[in-house]
């Protein structure tokens, strides 16, 4: 049986099978960590990414929007701090 089944911890960073990567994507989305989800999506085999290319594009757009929002927030916070000095 050990030749048929490979047992790995769910959080094994070396695991690159589709099921593990999809689990990482789901986990990242639940945490709101869109860039982590993009990294896991990009690690999927090309065939899987091709099948889900529209979804992957939307995920990348969402991650970019999140990064932009964080940058705007940081800039606004910096401006507020500068104005109080």
C-alpha cells in the first residue's frame, strides 16, 4: 500500500500536487491573503492553470487591487503622520 499512497502533512511546503495547491489557495482566500493565493495558483501545473485561466486572471486582479489599496492606505497614513508633526 505504501507504494500506491504517499502520505504528507497538509502544510508540507514541498508538496506540489494539485490537491495540495488548491488547498493552499482555499486557505489563503479564507485568510484574505490574495498574494499567497496567486502564488499557489501560479504553482499549479500549466494544464490546471489553463483550465482555470479566467478565474486565475480575476484572482490576480483582486490581488493587485488589494496591493494598490494597501499602498494608498500607507501613503494616506504617512501623509497624516507628516501633517501632525
